[in-house]
């Protein structure tokens, strides 16, 4: 279990995070979400014992990050932003080096290497220098190194920044697989990424916690808003395959409806096509947002 | 201890995977042997005095560039963040890196040994006592310069700044016992200046005189440099409030 109590971390007069409180139970994938400068990296660095807190307490499985930093580091796997590596090393050399630093030698190190190579699909680059492999493979190598000692908690700082969509998808599936075994905390400034991967989302802004919620709640409130010249019974009949339809306004020529569920462009397009087959053309068809999503959109300026 | 060895091995490999180690060894050999050859044949004496005479300045020219990349590179590439979050004590990181760079200094000195054997084989009956004492003194002086440069380079991300700071510190530690300075100071403080100067301490070794005080003097600088470098790690962790 990770417990963060009244955590404050200052940089001179500036507060990176201020009076932060949260608890994370084992076996969760938790997203730390927030715009740039929100305090995500500061929080992560304190959890990883890289930075000492100015005030407050942080414990990981009962070990205090200030009093027992070495024990905490044995429990953690950490991948910093941009996945720094010793690029002059071969992939295999680097992984064995990290294993050695975690006290794994001989057959234990070899076993650990085989495990992470399989988990992170690194067999094709194992004997290549890290400065010669693609960014995606470097990211996977960083991830492999962070789990080589089988940590109880894996902390990833913006693990998909600057990756192409295929590489992002690879990293996502790897995080999902790992999340079945251990606690994963990862920071991102992309809401959809956190929504897809995490069971829980913690939103930070200007160093403060502004929301802490199950990510399923993000999906719960999702809907597509629809305005068109049709009666509720007509709309419900035509769109019967699209789930629950809530009637918001039924008093005039143009009526308003809310279709619960996914807000993807593909679903919007299907609805539009279905209406077109009945010669109905909406005056408005727009994905709606849940309260939490609105909060984040406002923070990042997307609402504009 | 295993972690120290792992870090030292990785660091040494990184030095030899880049041109740095080769340039260091090559330039060191050229500088020390070129002057040695010229002076050996000019006074035709069976001594390595001329080799050792040039060691102090060749060291303070070559050691700061060797030390300057040690921390700056880690900060620039972001790997310092990893080092600080792996289950390592700060001193293990410092000692591991210091050992790797020390091996290079020792290797540079070892590469000049054939010159000693050559002088001996020329039938000059070389007195090996002062030779080994000179090598020990050179190694200790080199490691003391390295340790100080290590500490200063831990304070900056800029390799140029690290080089200039280290060079300045090395020169300042070498100058006090040098004759050109001693001529200008009061005779009562000459002994003090000679005690401080890296060069004047080294001359005891050069003449075959092994004094515990000299060995301890250099060792103190080596240990102090490593201790302060380790302490400087706290600046990455502590809130600078």
C-alpha cells in the first residue's frame, strides 16, 4: 500500500506539490493526470526517493521514503520520462547491469533476464547497442529494467511521450499485463490514455490534488448529445441498437436527446449514418463530457 | 561492494567505448615521454627524474577533462535520475565512478614503465627505489587531483565549467610549493607553503623519500574529495528552501 500524507515539496519559494493526500491499494493501475507543471513528476520523484519531501510523510508498503530509502527502492521499479539509458551498452548488458544492482546475480539474473525479455518482447534487440535501437525498443528496455527485480510497485513518468501510435499501443498492452500482477502508477497529461489504462485517476493542478476518482466514472457519464427535427419515438426506434436514449427536450420542432455510452468518432459516425437512412439530419451531434473530464479539459484549455 | 564493482566496470567500459580513454592515454604518453626523451639524452643520466618532473603539470592538464564528464554526462542524459533511485548508497556511486577513472590514471602511469626498463637495460644501473617511490607518489598525486576534480564537476551540468573549475583548483594546489612562488614570500611561511603544495610534496617521492605524512596528505585529499562528492548528492534530493 502507498500512503501519501500531507506531502509538500518546495523548490525554493515555489511549491512543486502542496498538502497532497492519497492512498493506493496494492494491485491497482493508477493514473496521475495533470497539465505540465501540475506536480506529477515531483510527486513521482518523492515516491521514488529521488527527492526528499519538505513536509509530510510517504510510505510504501510500510517503509518510509525518508527513513528507509534503500528498502523502498528495492520495492520500486521506476522509469523516468524519456527513458534514460546507458546507450553505449548492449540491451542484454544493460539489463544484467540493472539486475546486478538489485542484487540479482548468476542464475537468478539469467532467469530475470529471460522473463523481462519475454514480457517486453526484446529478443530481437538483445545483442544490439541501445543507441542503435528504435525509441520504442529503448522505452521497452527501460520498462524491462524497471521490472527486472520484480518490484511490488512500478512507477512510470509519462511513459508514452514522444512515441508513435504503434509504440504507444505496445507500451499500453505491456502496462495492462503488468497491472495484473503489481501496482502501477503512471503519469500522463493525456486523459484518454489514463481512461483506457487505469482503474483510478488522480488529477493534479498547480501542485494540488483536485480530483481522485475511479476512472470508470469517467465512462459512466459519457454521452452523445443530439439535436434534430424528430419525435422521441422516431429517434428511439431508429437508434434502438445504440443503447439508452434520454429525452432532454420534447417541446418544439427541434428536440434534444442524450445517447449514453462511448463518445468515439466512430460511434458518432454510425449514429449519423443510421439517422441519414431515415432521412433525418441532426442540427447538432456532439460528444458530451463527464464532470471529471470537464475539470481536466478546463485545466488543459481543451474546453476552449 | 558488488554494486561498486558493477558501477566501476560499467564506467570503465564507457570510457573505453568512447575515444576519451584512448585520447587520455595517448596524450599523456606523448607529453610525458617526449619531454623525458629530450631531457634524458641531454644530460645522459640513469634517472627517471625528468619523467616525474613533468608529471604534476601533465596531470593537472589531463585529469580535469577526464573528471568533467563523469557527472555532467549523467545529468545531461538523465541517467543520474536512475542512479539516485536504484538501491544504492550514494557513496557506492561515487566510489564506483572514482575507481574507474583511477584505473585509467594507473594505466597511464603503467604505460610509462617501459621507459624505466629501457633506461635500466641501457646499462645505467637504475636505482629502482626512487623509481617505485616516484610511481607511488605520482599515483597518489594523480588520484588527489582526480578526487578534487570529481567533487567540482558534480556541481555543474556544463562540462566546460567543470573543466575550468577543476583546472583552477589543481593549479592552486600545485602552485604553493613551487620555487617561483617561494621566492616572493616571507621565509617564515615557506615551510607552510611547501607542506601545502602538491608539487613540493611530490618531490619527496621523486627523490625516493617515502614519508608517511606525504602519503597521508594525498590520501586525505582523495578521501575528502569523495566524501564531499557524496555529500553533494544531497543537493539533488533536498528541498532547496
